[in-house]
């Protein structure tokens, strides 16, 4: 299918999940993870108001800059690294084909 991208998501147990995601439905990474039954909460519904879709970007993709809202939320998240992003802020587009991410640990 030409309107899809391949994404690899590593879950919290280290297992890799290869996901084919549509680029023509305006989805974000959090929604794709939830649809694939991965343990991503997405509590705020994709509004960058929580960090329950926190991921580490492992590949060298040029993603758009994090918004101020995303940066503010990551400042409050647990286990933040230089490659941390909120999955809800990564739009599924042809440019992210081959993206590799790892689900961040859940803080208590």
C-alpha cells in the first residue's frame, strides 16, 4: 500500500512491534500505538496535556520541533532523555517511514 509507512515500536519489555500505519488519515503515533494494542494510555486524547504517550526516538528522522506545550509536558515527565517526544505530537506522514521508537518507562 503506498499510503502507509512502517514504524517499529519497542515496548517496555524490549519486544519489537513492526506497525504499518496509514498516512492519509491524520493519525499520530499515540493513536497508532493504541490501535496496535500497545500499552500507551493517551490519557489527554492527544492534546500534549499528559505524558502517557512518552517515547524515545531511536532513529535519525528529522521530526518537527517540539512545541512549547510539548516541551512543558516533557519537563514534568519521568525518565526524560534528549530523544524524548510525546507520541501524540508525532504525525504519521511519509517523512517518518522507518521510524524507530521505544516506549518510555511509566513513572510512579
